[in-house]
C-alpha cells in the first residue's frame, strides 16, 4: 500500500467517524428525550416541548464541548502534544534515547525536504507516535518512551 492509498483510506475512515459521531448525537438526543418525557411529562413518550428541550440541551452541551476542544487544538501541534502529556525534547539532550529519536526525526525531515519539527516525549510504555499541527510551521512529532525502546 502506498502513501496515496493510505491517505484515501484515512479520509474514508474520517468520513465514517463523522457519521458515527452524528449517530451518537442523535442517540443521545433520543435517550435524553425518553428520560425527560418519562420523568417530567407524566409518561407521555412524545411531548413536542420536551423534545425541543432535549434537542436544545444536547446540542448546547455538544456544541460547547466541541468549541472548547477546537479552540484548544487550534493552537497547533505543540498544544496537541502537551494535551497528550508530552514534554518537548531538548535538542541538546544528552539522553541516548532522546538523541536517537531526535536524529531519526531530523533525518526524515531532511530526506523529505521539510523543516525539522520539535519532538515531544510522552512517558508511556506503550508503542505510539503521532504527527500533529495545522501547517508545516506549527507541526510537531510525538513519541512514547515505549516506542523509542521497542523500535530502536
């Protein structure tokens, strides 16, 4: 599988995630409506005013939560890495593991013709890594300690 096939698969997966998110919101609206109707509306399953209250309250909570998370993540890759518990690796670090990952990221950046992004390390023993950012200028690489140990 080449890069473009992977990119296309990722776009399809994103589309499915959006559909599942919408279905989750609809299911939440229905659940809230049923609970409110049974507890407040004397057992009537469908009460238009209760339905409007259900839709409004769920959309308000989801909307505010989405807006807050979007605002947090719009600050670029560093904000995402820090939100994941990462700390920036000092380019002058003498730690062997940190030097190794810095060298790998630098070599890949040079080979692909982009600037060397900052590297963030998460103290987790699982094997995981990510790239985050809205543009090349604010992109970062995040890796777990487990990734460095297992793949070096």
